[in-house]
C-alpha cells in the first residue's frame, strides 16, 4: 500500500512539474530551440511540426542553465581555435522557440515581455511573424538584460512562434546567447523588477566613495602608499561592476559593444595587481620570496591588461580564460602570504598571552588578522564567481558583496571598540562615583603625573627617543639638543634611520643595520643593544653611543612603541694606572659587529685624543675591518664591487656571502696593544690579499670617481704608521699618544 501511494505521488509530482515548466510565466531554457545557418522571414511562421532536423539543429532544454553560442553548434562553420585571431564577415542565424499558451495562461497575461540575459552580436526579433525588436547593425551590439515587450493581441492560443534573427561573426563567442540564464517570458512589471540595479548602484557608490576617501588620505600622507593602492583597487572594482552590468547601456549608448568587453576585461585583470601592491605596502617585513611573488602577481595582471588593449576581439575570450585559470593560484598564494604574516604576529602575542587570547587579539586587533579573515572570505566568493563565469552563468558578483561585507565588518569593529570605550567610562564613573570636586582632583593628579613624566624625560643625561613600529620618531628628550647640538623638533615625525650616521659608500652596512633593528621590532621580545654613531653638528659629523632598544606597550592604541636610550660611551678613570694592555679578538665574518668592535677598541682613548682625532681613528679602524671582511674573507675584489654597485645588487651579494658557510666560517683577528705612549692595532684576515703597491702609494685618490684605495687613504691620515705584509692580508696601525699633564704626575 505504501509503495502504491509513493508511485501515485511521484506521478502527480511529474505532472505538476511538467505543467509548471510550460505554464505562464515561461522559462525559455525549458523549451527546445531550433537553430539554423541563414535567415528567411518565412521561417518566422513555420509550424513546429514542419521542423526538419536536416535543416535545423535542435538544442535540447536545460532548465535554468543553457547558453546557445554559435561557436558550439554543428552548423558547418569555421572551427574556432584557441587564441583565435581571425574575424569572419557577419553571417545570419535563425533561432525558433515555440511557446504553448493554454486558456489558463491566456487569462493571466496582461503585459507579456521577454527577458534575455544577453543577446548578440546584433539581432531582430519576431513574434508570430511580427517584428517586435530591431537592432541589426554591422557593429557588435550584444547587450545584457535585453527587455522585449510583446503586444498582447499578438498572442494566440496554442503554439506561438518566437523567431530571433541574429547576425554576427561565426567565430565570436558572443554570437548567440552567451549566458546560461535568465531567459524567460513574463509580465513587464516582473521583468523590470528583476532587472533593476539598485543594489549594483549602491555597490558602485560605496566603492567609488571608498576609493576617493582613500585617495584623499594618501594625498594627506604620501608616505602611506597602501591608501593609494587600496584607492585604485576600490575604484577599479566600482568601474568593473558598472561596465559589466546593463547600467552601461542605460547611461551610455556605445555602438560597438567590443569596446565594453575590452574595458570589462582590462578592469578585471587589474584587480589582483592593485590588491597585491596593497598587501606589499601594508604588511611590513615581508620575506624576500613573498615580495617576489607579489611583484609577479602585479605584473601578471598588468601584462594581461596591456595585451587586452591590442589583442583582436575573438582572442580576448581565450585571454580571459587564461586569467580565470591562473588567478586562483594567485589568490591562494596571496592568502598564504597573509596567513604567514598573521602567524608571525600571533606568535608574538603567544609569548605573552594564552593561546585563545593571542588568537582573539591577532584576529580582531591587527592588520594581519583583519586581512586574513576578510581575504579568505573574499577569495572563496571570488573563486565561485570565476567558476560561474567559466560555465557561462551570469555571476551574482558574490565577491563584490564579500568585499562590502568585509568593510562593513571593519566598521562594526570600530563601533564595537567605541562602545567598549564608552562602557568602560560608564563603569569607571559608576565605580568611582566621581563628583565635580573629585574630577578636578583627578585632573590635577593627571597634570602632576604628566609634569613628573616630562621632568624625568627631559632632564635625563641620556638621549631618549620614542619611535613607532614604522620607525617614525614620536618624541625626543631635551638632552638631544645639548649633546648633539641639533634641534630635536627637526627630527620629530621623521624616520629614525635619518639620525644614524652612515658613510656615503657604506649603504650596504646601513641596510644590514636596518634589517637587524626591524627583526627586533617585529619578531623579538627581548631588548636590543647596539653601538652606533649618531649624527651631530660640529667639526665631527657623528658621535658614538650605546643604543638600548626596548618595546613599550601603548594600550590606548593597542600597538608597541619603542624606547631608545642613547648613552654616551663613558671614560675610564683607571687609565692613569695603565702600564700596558693587550687585547686579542678572533671575530666571525660578520658586518654587524664592526661598530661594536670599533667602539670597544677605542673606548679608552677619550682621555688622549680630541673628538676630531678620535673620530678619524674610528673611521680608519672601521675601514680596515670592512676591507678585511669584504675584500679579504668574502673575496669581493674591487672590480667586482664596482660592478655590483653599478648594478644595484651589492647589498644582496654581501648578504648572500655572509650566509654562505665557506665565507662566514673564516675569521678576522684583531690585536690591540695599548700603552701610555702609543696604541697599536693588528688586523689579519684569511683572504687572498691584494696588490699593496697599487693602492697604498696613492696620495689622494679621486674619491668622487673611484672607491678603490679610499679606505687606505683615510687610514693613513688617521694613524702615524700603516704597514701591510707582502701578501696584503695583515695590516698594522700605530697611533702615538701625547700624555696629558694629569698623567705625567
């Protein structure tokens, strides 16, 4: 009995479904379409029973998902190739669809209308042998959301004939019906309601506004390039949404639709490049491989966009297919870069907080967290869009809504933070029950605390500098002006690295120092100590300081700031008891330690030499140590160095060799003999040496045109004696000391 009922229900369901398919309104994808090459107006009144499969090709129904492209049909046409550069003269094609109108349907019909998702290249439409739409042209006129109203008195009971005459290039993918849906026959009011683009207009307005605002932010702060790239990204999305919708036909009448398709493709190709540049500019301390990939991602889209400008229109569809196949890889790798950056930031918090708290803070309170959640969401929707487009279905533009939701989420987070702040203030007020008098007292206490902070900050003997994570100087103590003879206000707001003194020809050393400080800021939880020269005003352009870097949390902004304490190198009061001192260092091949070694080797010379002489000694020692590492242990000849500098890759070569065990395991030996009569330095490396006579005897090398012999020339002027061994891998430096009277007694 149960089986019998099941069979009856199944039969009723099939009958109901059959009637639903063919009842008004009618889904045209549920009806067979008869197609033939050529056009004869007599076919517009051809009964369905007279259709012959020898003359017509029957396209079977496929409810809700059927596209009819001439290039896919067996109509004895030229075969389309991949990357089809050819264009053929336009040919005529006939499409016949038979609509069965019953009495019940006829009663429902008031203002019948056809809706075509897209039709092209050009066409004319007949209904029951009466022309109801005409857009034949020698130019491509394919349009989206084509609406064709039908006079009600043309409708008859029984079979009605819809005849579509399409004229187009037989090799063009848009000759025919490009998308799979929607194609239907319904009331005019319903069709207009379904094709209204209010949401698209809203999206275009939001993205355009966002792009303009970010552009204004960039104009206000030109250093923050991510504003500029995000602005371009937003404006490109707005343009793409507009150009691929039917809005473009409502606002502009463009006679050649190929122009629209070309602009649509170019804007699509440019979305990933500008997003990649945005990531590269907003995520700090990216690995070298990540930067290389982001540049590949950028140029991938740029090159496709440039090709799209000049490529023949029939090959554009193949170029679009290449983009659709390759862009998922780019999207996945973009997400991977964000995830790795997110994981590094999570590990930073993980050292201080629990797993859950670290994850919560990283997701909600960091750029990496916001980017990861939003980008994964957008990536999934974008890949779905690409899949739907490949299958020639009208994509709902899910990625556009995904980006909108991401921005909406960011706005909610701002509101959430603001509400939390207001709640905290309210709770604080309730707990403390502050009256006017208590508020005044609290305000006075804050003023007193602030004055204490200012007094301590500005009256310390050391130089105190506070910087942001992007190295922007926030504040400098007043001792800066006295010690360095500079105006601190000229440096506040500038990059911290502008304070560090760098020799013009030692930019590679500057890059290594910057990298070390960046690694501390982004990845280390400990403090960092370095001895570096800071710029000053006077006869000596720099002074050596011991710099202590320490992170301090700014709870209000939920970021880390860095406090730098610069301590002048102290004089040694025990020097007057010195008879003889001997020090021997065996150093790794490491550029990082040079300034620390120079500082150590000269820390006791303050009492014997003025600032000018001491600076010259330090410069000479530094030059010899750099030469021992670069030209000695790293085996970079003067000729190689010149070539690398001209190519702009010297710092890359230097870094690679420092990481190569063959070079890095070599040692530099530094010996110092110090008495109250003289100080002697002996520097030995494990390199192959050099031609001493060629460079040692230069009296005044042209420093502006050549760097060869520069270090030797400077060192000879800094020391009384400079001697090399015959091989050229050992140098002895001697500086005489004239005792001050305080040591003669």
